[in-house]
C-alpha cells in the first residue's frame, strides 16, 4: 500500500475520533440522569474466621466500596488494595466473620451512594488453600476427567480400523454428532455462567458469541492450512483438529470441575467427575475415527490424546486457583466455537466419502452421536 | 503447517500455561492497618478499613452536639404570655455523608436530620416562620393540640421560598415529633424532614442531665427497607463516642421513634432500668423497665440513675437494627 492509500484509509478514522471527542466534550447532550454505580460480586471465599469477597466495578462510572455486611448486618471490614474502583477494576473485601459450615449466607457490599449489592452463597464451605497438595488434587481430578477417558476412547481405534469404508463414515459422522452436542453444551454453560455471574454491562451473551466466533474462525484458518499442506497427512490433520477442539472444550470442563472442588462441594464434584469421565470417553472415538485408514499411528495417537485430554488439568488448576466468571465465559465459549468448527471439518471429510452427507451411515452416525452424548450427560 | 509442528506448538503452549497458572503473582510490601471486629478480634490489612465505628469522626452532622441541644427560640412577652419565635428553613438538595463513605440526599429543617429540637413551656406561644427553600412542597406538622389551620397538612408551602407562619399555644406537656406532611408522606419523612418538639410543664421537671434521641433510619437504596439505623442519624456513633453521664445523677432521655418501613422499634438499656413516661404527658411513669416498644412516631421520656460506674450499652433489642447502627454506650463517671 502506498502512503496515499494508507492516508485515505485513515481519514474517516480521524474524523470519527474527532466526532467522539466533540460529543464527549463541548458538543455533548446531557439528558436523563447520571449513570448509576454498578458492581459485581465475582467470588466469595470462606477462609478461617473471614469471608473474602472479590468485587469488580462493572458499571460505567468509578465507585467507592464503603461497607461490607453479612446477612444484611453491618460488619467492620477491610478492602484491599483500596475501595476506589475505576471501571473493571477489582478489589478484595475482607469481612472477619465466624461463619458456620454449610449455612447459607448473603454477602452484601454497599457503595458510596448507599446502594447495596448482594450475592447469596447457598452453603458456606472452607476455601481450599492454593498449595502444591491442592494442585496435585486438581491435577488428579483433571486426569480422571479428561486424560484417562480420552485414552480409553482411543482404544477403539483397532476396532474402527477393521470396519468397511461405509461403517467408518458412520463413526466419523458419530464424531461430528458428538462435537455438535459438545458445542451446544459449552455454549449453554457459557450463557448460564454469564447470566448468573456477569453484570449486564459486560454483555455476557455477546462476550460468549464473540469468543466462540473467534475460536471458530481461528480453527477454520488453521485447519484450512493443515488440510491444504498435508496432503496424505490430511487424516492426521483432521484427527489433530479434533483433538485441539476437544482440548479447548476440556479446558472449559476443567474450569467447572476446579471451581466445584475449590468451593468445597465434595459430593457434587465426585458426581461431576464421574459424569464428565463417561462423557469424555466418547471423545476418544472422535479422535480415533479419522485415523481408521492410517497405518502405524501409536506415538502420534498418544500425543493427540494428551492434546485433547491434558487441558482438563490446566482448566482444573485455573478454575480451582483463579476462578473468574469472565474467563470462564470466554473459555467455555471458545470450547464451544472450537467444537462447532471441528464438527464442520469432520462433516466435510465425511462428505467426500460414498453417499456424501445424505448416506444412511452418516445420518445414523450423527443421530447416534447426539443421542449418546445426551444419555451420558444425564446418567449421572 | 505440518501436523507435527502443530502438535509441538500445542504441547509447548500447554506447558507455558501450566507454569503461568501455578506461579504465584508478584507481591509488594505495604504498610498494615488494624481494626477490631464486633467480636473483638484484631485484624490487619494492607488496604482500607471500612468501619463506621472507627472512621465516623468526619461526618457532617454532629450527634454529640445535637444530643443536648435545645432551641428555646427568640423570647418575648405579649399580653402576659411568653412568645418563642423560630425561623425554620426547609431544603431538599443536600447530600450528606450519613455513614462513613455513604452519601445520601437528605431533606432537612435548618440543615440537619433531625431538625432542631424546639422546646417551650406549656402555655407559651410558639411562632414559627417557615420558609421552604426546597424544590418540592413542604410543611411542618406538629403533633399536639392546635387549631386546624396550624396543622401543616392542607396549608401546602410552595417551593423556592414559599412561606408560612405557624402559631399556637404549646401543649400538651410531653415530647412530640414534628414532620413534613406533604404527600407522598413516607418519602418526605424518610428523607429526613422531622424533629422533636418538647413541651415542659410549668415549673419544669426535676433537674436532670437531659438529652434527645431520635431513633431513625435511612433507606439509601430506595428498596423500601432501611439500610441504616441510628439514635440521632449516624450509625454506631455513640458506640464509638460514648455519652458521658455521672454516677448517681438523674438522666432524662426524650426518645422519639421516627423509623419508617419497620413496624416497631425499641429501646433497651443495660445494667439498669428506667422509669418510662409514654409521650411524657403524665407525671407518673407507666413502667419501670429496661425495654419499651415504639411504633411510628411513638415516643416517651426515660428517666434513670446509674448506681455503678462503667460503660453500658443501650440499643434496639430488635438486634437487626442495632447491627445496622442503632447502638450506643453510656460512660458512667464515678469520680465525683
């Protein structure tokens, strides 16, 4: 591009910047009332004789945190590093309180104009310390949930290999069905987390859409490059895409698991773990199916399993140690976008086979994939 | 891009994330502050202390000054009667720090919530030049005996300098509230347009250490529930600044309940009992107790003498209110 072209492209940008400056300055129109302060209580931890509350300014003006309360009873408290929060800034409110395990608590935070914001915790449970032991526990849980089930699923490869081309296309379509389900599941979870935990000003649903869209497009680009350059390796390329997509999804699942464990919900996380483990075994089939026609793939298969499964451990750490609803929404949505993209990639691959997408094997496979995922998701 | 390279990139990225997630963040040394919880624990913090008890000295309204301040008016004689003249100005544009850091639009008589304590002797003429400098209609409605046109209900005083002169003979003996009576009434009261009117019997009451306590509350987020309660506006104030009284000396508290939204309020005294005179209209107490229950604008006189020196709590035994600020202490001085 010549400098002239660049300049021509910049002119409208400069003009619109000028317009914004003018509107926010001398040319402003004041109508209605000033914006109201808004905060979000993002996290509540119950530690030794103290309740720790992470507060974020999610409104459009700066706020001052001036008071904390428990069950609507004012408590002396401290806010660190300080109570003045610019937009999107966070602070930790420490409320000393001899809380009782398993009792519900309403945590209140009052800002400078006297508005009180509240978050209800259904059952207080001691927050787990961020130490190596806890990291080990979370890693173990992530391994049970993500890594081992994926490898178990990969053990279907020798079985799939002995099948005819038509039957393989059944399993590939099954993979696409599994991934479609995963995509919807993650998207639903992202929207749920955003509705429950994010302030309206964060546009949670759109944050999910943008994250999912970007993930989809990024994988679209990468898979395009893979398939076009790899040639005979395109089966491996497709399998890799499936693993990357599943890996991103498992990161989101790991977040949920880590958050559940760190909130001390032991029974809940055991069930969550078992449910995810069953569910994730089917992901191994998804990776194995594209490799049905390939030769010796054992070493690569192991790497694929790690790529698909290990992010569950990372997610468990992130969810357990540094849970934030915003990052949860982003990661869950990324997992969703990735799953959809990989479903599309697999569907394209299947479409090249005999009968295309309309063959009974493909339709049956897709339907079976959806049904299997639904059933495994409700069994536990 | 070859699959092998992609795999390598993925594995390296995961390893890097691994390190990022597990590494502790940077720490910086900051000076620590301390505060004491309601249950006595000492807590250190590197941040700001949020505690109405310990940071309240900066608020604009001074409950200590209000406590023992009685306005007897500009006194003159007309036809053998004592006339007490007052000028009361209503405003509705003030924003006051009613608890540390909490800014609320108070509506005021003479700039404070509660308004000035108007005090006269039974039979005195009370003449009040009322000026409404607010942006809404306001009035002054006194509880007590007076002609209909002095009731402050139908004689609406317009905003921006509207005036009205209230004139009536003080009576009956007792402690009464006054407040704005413009609709919507609840709104005008909860924003702070109220005060105390004391009518002394001719010859006065026995000498005592006298004080006024208006039991009030503030709904700072307009959800129909009070966020703060207090004796004399500022939550927890007298807990941090004990009211000093003398051992063996008669103490007389004129207590008026102006709390809205909650059907009742009450007054519990520690280490002692008080003689209670409902509305202060009778010279014989109705109760010897440490607990009276007060509905809206219900009020009375409490008289007590402390036998032992030390610090004694008084508070609403509807403890929700005391945990939101309606709590204080008497410091009984035994040295004299």
